[in-house]
């Protein structure tokens, strides 16, 4: 029977386990997909810990980890058009992606271009699309300066590259150990360690910053908010309540196949590199999740599923 990696209740890593389950059946407007790759994101372990998106229903257990996958269509649900069995696709699963099979809803599923690997495609529905949506939301002109907190992670790497593709200057906060990596993205690195963050940002951007794309939240968000007068230019993918208190907002997600198509185009054209820095087979899903949960991963971590 197909395997999946799940958490059996809210809590820590002790709640995680592998299970075997029947192959899911696609409903109307859904695709059954044989997973080839699944992106690993901080929200995966946050959901296990008990985080709930606004308006989300109570979780059902066991709950499969994962919010972005790429794979091959194995079965079409009733009424589905535009896809065929055997198509390579990527998107946001209905209920988890650390699995051999999952279900994708057609509205947030895109065809994978031939020039895009499954591993790279699996980084786009959450990290790549969040970055794209946020940069478009800020609507900065070419030549503007964008501060990205936590620029060395999966979303931050995409934000830096997409912003630069739009002609925007990028200043990014990250640990000293990620300095060379951040600079390879074409961003100006600012150390995230210790007090004096605003002073270091002002030194790196003496003409000021025009917007903040926050990927850290908490005290860091509160600190950097002082750097922008127009709080409509303060957005976060990490701490929506904190941003709201400060007059900013969450990243507004489009969640459409059209956005996935555009992000994939950026990868194929060479303007966006997903930076998959570590891959793990499904059997090592716990290690993949720990790599992200520990907070030291550079770029993206991906779980690969053998055909």
C-alpha cells in the first residue's frame, strides 16, 4: 500500500510517523498524482505544532505533511478537463504531499514545463508563488530598494531573485554564515545577529528602503517596520498579526495556476533559480523536516519519491 508521512496529533516530532493507506480517489475537479517531489517548508512543522490558518477547519488526524508537490497524473476526477493521465504537473495538494500519492485541485495545479525538474517544480507552489505574489503586491518601481528579512531561506531566495528580475535592489538579513550565499543572489547582505539591526540596514542602504518583505516575524518585524513610513509597503509571510498591529499586512496569495505558470517561466528562462540545496528520499522525511525546523537550511529542502 502507498506510504505517507504524517503527524497523529498536534505536538512535536514525537507525533510523527509513517503510515500505509489506500490510494486516494480524486473527486470532482481533482487529480490523483503520483508524487515525484515534495517541498519542505516551515509551515509544515508549524501546522504539526498547532498553527491554524485563519478560517481553517479543525485538523483531521492522521494529517499528512506537505503543501507543495510535483508529480505525474495517475487518475482524473469527474469533470476534469485540460489534463490527461501521464501529464507532469505541480501544485498545492488537498491534504499533504509527503506521500507516494496525493490529490491536487485543478485550479491550483499547473503543467510542468519539460525544462523544469520535478525537484525544482516542487519548490514553486509555496515558496516561489509566495515570493511572486508578495513582490507583485508591493508594486515597487525599478530602482526601488526592498529589504527582505530572512532572505537565506526558501521564500527569501525566491523573493531576492524575482525582485531583481523586476529591476528592484535587494537588501537582505541573514546569519553571517549565509553572507556569501546571499550575495550570490545579487542582494546586499546584512547580518541578522545581535542588536543594532536598523543601523546595519541603514548603513547598507543609505538612501533608505522603500519596502519590507518580512519572513521572520516577531521582534525582527517590529524592528524593521520603523524603516518604512508607508506601511502599505510592509508585508509578511511569517507574522500576519504582528504586521497588522504595525499597519502592514500579510502577503496576499493569488493561489492560481496562472501564477504557477509565470513562476515556472521565470525558472525556465533562468531568472529564478530554486536553489534546492538538499534532497531526501521519502524514507528520510523526518531528516528533511528537521533540516528546515532547525532553521539553518539554505535555499530549499525537497523530498524525492521514487517512481
